[in-house]
């Protein structure tokens, strides 16, 4: 089972590996390899929080595992980069290594259809961007992409007035008022909390 999950991981079929490993995690005594590989899979799809939690859970049982400690530290470092990027955006910055990292991580979440996590992350970014009204358009662009993605339909309820405003800001600043979805977003924003 671990070998099959490892094969999936190596061939970048992370969701299949996660499915196998999550089942194995329910086992009474999962090995440190299970925790480590599962944590790496979550990291590979951009779900840093889940990766950190799995590594921490593994360390509770295998505190002497250097591999789990390394994965945990890596996840923690990436979470810190995300928090720093949010603070930088609040301070009015447009670009930095951390902002580039959070942007790439958001793209990874969207690519791997981790829409709920992407929306949560973009919500934090939208709130931060409002603090200094910087012209970061990719936040609204990604929110627009998710909103119109059929696979993300179940997550539309997560869109607040702030998120719709961010998409509208993108449409306005990118001169895309005549795009097909603009009117739909405006109507949805009127009905948002």
C-alpha cells in the first residue's frame, strides 16, 4: 500500500496517493512513512496547513523521526512565509519573495482543485489588500477563476461582499467590464452579506 502511494506520489497523482494514505492513517498504528508521505502529498497540492497538521500528528507518535521533523519544519516555514506575505500586503507592498510564494501557492491550490483552501487564503489576501488599497489584481483574478469554475460550484457560498468587491476591482482595473461574467458578479455582489 505504501509502495503504491509512493508510486502515485512520484507520478504526481497526489490525490490518489492521499486517498490511499488517508485510509491507512485510520489504521491503529500508521508508520512514520505514512505520515511523512501524506504530509508531502498535501504540501505538493498546496495544502500547507493540512501538511503541517499531518506531520505534527506523526511527530506525536514518532518524536525521533528526522524526516517528519524536516517535513514539519518545512511546512511551518511555508506557513510563516504566507503570514509574512499577508502582512507585507497590508503594509502596501506589491512584490516580495513571500508575496510571490503566496501567489504561487494559491495557483497550486487552484490547479489541484483545493478551492475551499484557495478561497480562504484569497479572503485573507483581499482583506489585507484593502488596508492600503494596493493594485494587486491577481487576487480578484483568482477569485473570478474559482467562481466560474464548474468544479468549484459548491464553494460559491463562501463568497462574501469583500470577495465580490475584489473581483469587481479586478474587472475595473483590468478594463474587463465587457467580459461575460462581470454582470453576474455585480448581481451576486448585491445579494452578498
